[in-house]
C-alpha cells in the first residue's frame, strides 16, 4: 500500500512510519517546508514531500499515486485533508484525533468533535483513533518535562487533590493501534480510543515517575480554584504562565477510557505506565536529560 503520512516528525508519527515501512508499505511523508524536524526522517526509507497539511493544494500534489492517508498532523486539518482526498480520488483515511473529544469542557471537546464530524460525513473509507496523552521520549509534550522536574526537585506541586484519573499511552502502543486501524478492513467506518493499560490517579502517576528515576518526592498541594483564578488573571493581563488556566480547570475531570473495542477489533494491548515510563527514563538518561 502507498501511504501519505502527515505529522511524520512527531513522536507517534515516527513510530507509525517505522511500522508501515517494516510491513513493506511505501510511505510518503508530507513535511512543512520550514520544518526544523525534517532531519528526523533522514535514512528511514520514506519519501519526503514538502508541503503543509493545512493547504489542500499541497496535499493534492502529495496524493498523486497514493492509496491511503495516515493523518497524524492534527484533526484540525480535517477539512483540507478530506477535500484533497476527494479531489484526488484517494479513498482510505486514518485520522488521529484525541480523547479530549470526550471532555465535558466544550472548549476542549467541541473543536475535536466538529473535525471528527467532517471526517465521518465524508464519502471516504475513514477510521478515527483517539489517543490519550502520548509519552515515551524527549519528544513528548508532558512526561519528559515531569521527569526532568522530578530529577531536579525533591518537591512537586500538585493542583487540587491529585485524585483525578489519567491514562497516558506509550507512543509505540499508540502507533501500533493506529497501524492496525489503518490496515484492518473491519476498522473502516469505526472510531477507537487508544489509552494506556489502566487509569492512575495523578499522584500515582507522579510517584511512578519518581520511582522510575529512583527519586523520592514530597508532594505540595496547591488549592485548585484559587490557582486557576490567578492564572486566568495573568492570562488576561497578557502574561504567559507555564501552566494555563484551562489546563488547571481540566484537572477536575477524569481522563480514563475503556478500550475493549480496540482490544477486540485491533488486538490493542498497551503496556502499563510503570513499564513505559521506565523506558522513557532510560532514553532520557541515554541522552543526558536526567541524571544516571
């Protein structure tokens, strides 16, 4: 199968690229002309095409001779991707969305649901996958920062009770789920959540990360609502605090999701967080981002 992959330089994109190539598929990666990360794709055996997933014209040029699209670059580009595929006559689409589509806060869920609606209402053979927070190396957006903080500080601030649930997914498990969703015919017209093996409270997650580092951590609790209001005030004043008020607000909701459907139909079997974070610590030590 000839696949156009968007978001190939991202953590899940790189892992999905490896799986596609190992399975013998031909892969063309759409990479922004100004991308500083294009070198991550060198020597991997994929063809690079310069263009922006947000421009249907770039996509249309990249789609020539392609059988399927694995769209990892962001569900927000769904209108352009669908338009280009329909014009090019390419029928198979795997779209990576997010479990934030389940959020009770509309500012998080509505944009994702609207873009998923674009995919579902297209005439394409679509599949949507929804990963939770993806982690696993220095390229993730959250856990590597948590690990580096824990490596430097014996104190760790936690907003609220820390009892809300999280279910982060290791990037290779996420990529395996996406790969199977693309290649299995029964996945056409279906959506799948792709979380980690089991939910953990935020406190359990922090302690598992500290254990992986071999560090002891003392948690300092910060009242959630006063912190959120202070951050909101700072944002209205034009400041950019390291944690956003909306991020703090979402700490009130659990981010735990069943994945029985993915297990049955995709053979999805993610690893526990304790196992994945140990692999991430090993990676960060290898490149000197945390202490040995």
